[in-house]
C-alpha cells in the first residue's frame, strides 16, 4: 500500500470514548471472543516457509494452493477468481484472488473481511543492495491473511447455534504490492497498487452484497498501533467508531488509538469506491512518525516482526464484529 499526504496526523480526537490513546482497562469482566494468537502466528510462519509469495513464482503458486485448501478445510465455499491487470510497466499481470464464503447466500447481511497475500517483489525502502530482493512480507501481507485464517478456523469450530448470524466472506487479494518501485524514479501512479482488489471490485454482481467491510494490513508487529485512517473515516465513519470502541472495551485501546491518521491508498479504497460499501482499513502506522514502520518494504519485514499478542488483539476485535 501507499501513503498519501502524511500530514495532520494525531489531530486530537480523544473525547469519543474516554481514555482515547491510553490503555483502556475494562472496568468489568469483558468476554473475549475465542481467537488464538498462537494459531495465527503459525499461519504467518507457514506462509513465510513458502518463501516470498511474489506473483509468478512457485512460492506464490504453492501459497494459493495452501490457502484454498485450508479455507476449504474450515468449511468455506472457496473459489479462486483469476484475471489479468496491467502492471506499472504496462505488462499483463496474472491476478488470482481467493474468495471464501461462510453462511448461506440467503442471509440478509454479509460482512467482507479482506487482506492481501502477495509479497512485494522489491525491497525498495531498503539499502540499494536489497532493492531487487523480494520482501519476506511477514507483516505486509501474511499477518492479515493469518488473522483471517484463524477467524475461519474459529468459525469452523462453532456449533450451529453459535455461528455468526451474518454471512462472512473472506477475500484474499493478490497483487496488492506491485506498485511502481521507488528506485525507478518514475511517477508512481496510484493505480499500479492494489491490482487484485481493483479487478475483484469490478464485478457488478457484488454491489449490494455487503453491509460493510474490514481490511487488515500489517497487523502483527510488536507494539503495533492502529489509527483512524482518513479514507476509512470518509467511507465508513460509524464503523470505525464501532470497531475502535470494541477494541477499547476489550482492553486494546493502547493498540487501536482513537486518533486520526493520514490517507492510505490500500485495497479498501478501491473496494469502497467501486462497490460503494463502507469499509475500514486496520493498518499499522508508527505512533511517533505517523508513517509506515521502519521495516516496511525492507528485508526486515520477517518473522522477527511478528508478535502473537498483536495478532490476538486484532483477531479478537474482528471476531467481536461477527
Ligand atoms: Zn506493501
């Protein structure tokens, strides 16, 4: 994903739920939704075992197969939706989005949960020697996917009477991180990013299908902080409030900071624009700089940057919305 106008950040908006940026301690016993950060961690590690999941590589092929198999095992109806998009160089890029559906299509409401599973082919924020190395993409890709796999596993463990009363569609986007490499010094066109979600959201039959949606991106780092991202607020302000409030009630107000942040071009932007649904992005921004963390698009985005506790917090917050 790509950051746009990083400004403003941290305009104070602390009044909504009391303690805002401080760790909110639940005053009474709060029931935590079932979710295993350990299991999510193992799903990050498994994705990294394939190697970088760069489109067109064997690691990417193997990962697509593994993800579809896992989601089928968890009882979802799974399809791989394939097509082609032009990349930054004007080359045809094969795109495979993975769609897993839980709950009958006749349910009156559905939620969209999404993340991207591809790895960026270039460490273009790293030292020059690493520019043509792929990003291991533990956070920037695998973490969001891992949380959603664990959500799927948790749904599979529920007895019928405990299952979500809304339909849940998990969509794993391909080719999110194919945007123009910075070292080429060319104009970075924003539509060179998020190719998978741009392709997927062209499907007119999806309009009206979702009540709302959540995108997860870079949700596994130790000490991660999530702010109220600009486009999320523009497209889905009531849902941002609902999710951040749920996080605060679960005791995760120190991670989900009730403060505004800048605008990020990410899959939620294209999905929200094309389908007209409210959709929010839970994405890590550094609490001091307001920009992406130092390991972003470098070789350091590896398993060392993954913390079970962060995955646990994000997973519980997502589960609380089902
Ligand atoms: Zn990225």
